[in-house]
């Protein structure tokens, strides 16, 4: 009964399999040849007092059904903190019966899933590999094929796919090792992925000179260092936290993503990365990208809805887009060189970021902020671009101590709904039009190369302001450029 189920889970079950019938928020089963149903409700889940959180597998119609009005049975476990993850069907639950229950449909998928999880890898990989293996194993046609596809399609994962099954081993007392790839040392690996597979968290992998053609999936906290080594790849996936990739030439042989970072606190440094659709795609929190040369990609760095990304001291050259950020928070872009990027050197949508001490030259757009707020833009040199910084629907930003010179259109432009920005102590020198402000922002103590007070000093003495189209003023323009 429900009480016995809870007793076992409270004792510390790691995996609980609910095979039976279901109805969105209710699971049930019965003993063989017995018509008496045993029910397990969501309120039974709430009665659990388990410190050890299991993974839940279910069969039963609609136990994993997405519903906007009420949590389904599978998600209820995770949402209430009684399971670390759960996997179950969203639909009618295609399953065999009797002795052949594990031969096909959901029963066979569960069997494959358990076999994959026994490898103690990442939960998302186990789930995906179980489905892939199932679909590759069954090749029937007609209605049977549709049933197999439906069984695989319905099997949904609730929880973090980067979860390490069984947890990470404690590093206490563990001596970290250095593994070698290439070279001629005894026991050296020939493939980087083989070394990753045999490494443990905290280990170091040194890749000796050579060209390594392989896609990589890194599911451990490793430091991987190249010594005059080139990786030709269709993708390098970082699944775990605290991964370092250092010192490689990384070349795309297909126009795919280069480094795809799901793990937190990754460090990608001192690499040359080129020939990808996106060189570095960041979804993890607190990642650092430093001292790389990133060129000849469609996107150099893509920040995908995450926070605390640091992009420092890189060269981003000859990409379509240098840095592209969507829903990015607390991003820092500092000390980089952007040149010859065909569209946007930096395009950002986000909050509370910093764009500081960068050099922008010969890009189409230098800095473009869309729907962005509370950015600090300071100490940048923005020279010979088609466009200086541009702001759309962006408020409460501070633009200070920048040098904007000889940009072909505007030195700086504030467009639609870009209000309450503060622009002070910048140099605007010989841009085609030094500034335009459609939203009435705050301008103070900037140097303007076309200020009339430079030609007629009497105007300065009478506090004649600098006029900014459409209708803004710098009431205290400076007569000499700042030394920035």
C-alpha cells in the first residue's frame, strides 16, 4: 500500500519505479489476479520524510502530462522536493503486458534507461541514449512503427538533465592525475574523448601536438590543455561545472556550434577558435572567456539567458557578430578588441552589465543595446566604425569616459524609448553626426569637436550649450578632449 511505498523511499531508495495505471495526478496498481486497486496520490508524496532523493520512473496514462492548471504526478515529485528527477509518459502510455512487458514500448524503454543509468553518467545523456537505442533497435513498419515512435516520444524527463547519477565522488583523499593524449609516452591516449572517459573530476588532460578530428562531450570537471594541438570538430559540449579548455586551435569542419557550455564556472582561455556558426555558446552561470582569438565565425560568443559571464581580453575579428547576448544579466565585456565584424560587434539584451575598456574599430555596429538596463559603458575607444553605440528601448544606462571618433553615421544614438540614460565626460570627435537623442537623456561635460564655443570662445563664457538632435543639450560642454 501507499504506506509501505513511503517506508521504503524514506529508508533511502535511489530509484523508484511505479509500473501500473495512471490519471495525471494519481497512480494505481493491483496484485496479480486481484481486482483490489492500490492507490498512490499526490498527498501521499507530501507525507514522505526522505532525506535521500530518488529518481522516479512511471508508467501509466498521462502521469507526465503537461497541464497549465495542475501539476502532473511526475512533476509533483520534483516540485515538492521529494525526488531529484522523474521520467514518465505524457500521453496514453504505450506498454506491453504480461511476460513480454519489457520486450517493447515503455517497458523496454525503462529497461534501457536503467541500463544507461547504471553507467553513472549524466541523467540527460542516459535518457537520450535510451531513446536513441530503442528507436535504432525497432524497425517495424506500419502501425507497429507508429506505436514504437509514440512510446519514445511520450517519455519525458522532469528535472536537471546535467544531474550526475549517483553524485560526484568526494575529492577528499583523491590524488588528481594527469592524462596525456598524443605524443609517444607509455599509456598515452590517441583520442581526447577516450582520455575524458577515463578521467575523474579534478584531473588534468594534456593534449600533445597534432590534429585531432573528433566531437567531444565533457561530463567531468577537468582541465584540458593543448600544446600546439588542433581540434577539428563539429562541437565540444561542456556538461559539468568547473571545466577549463586552454591553449587549442579549435576549427569547425561543419558550420555548427563550437564550444557549447551548459556547465557553470567554465574557463575558456588562450584558444584560437574559428569557422563555426557560433564559436562559443554559453548557458552556464559564471563562465569566463579570456585571451582567445575568435574569428571567421557567424557568431563569436553567444550568451544565452544566463548570468555573470566574463568576456575579457579577447580578439574578435572578422565575424558576423562578435558578442551576442539575450536575457543576459551581470555580463562583463572588458579589454577586448573588436574589428572588422560585419554586423554587430556587441549586441546585448539584458541587465546590470559592464562594457568597459574595449577597442572597437571598423565594425558595422560597435555597441547595440536593445531592451537593456543599468549597463555601465566606460573607457571604450570606438573609432572608424559605421555606427557608434546605439540604444533602443534601453534605460538607466551610464555612458562615461568613452572616446568616439570618426564613426561614419552617429557617434552615439538614443532611439525609441531609451530614456534616463546618463552620458558624461566622453569625447565625440569628427563623427559624421556626433550624437542624436530621440528621448531626452542627461548629457553633461562631454567634449564635442563641433561645439561652436570652440570657434567662438565668448559663447562658452556665456554658458552656451551644445545642441543634440532632436532636442537635448549638454549644458556644460568641455573645451579640450579628455585623456582617456
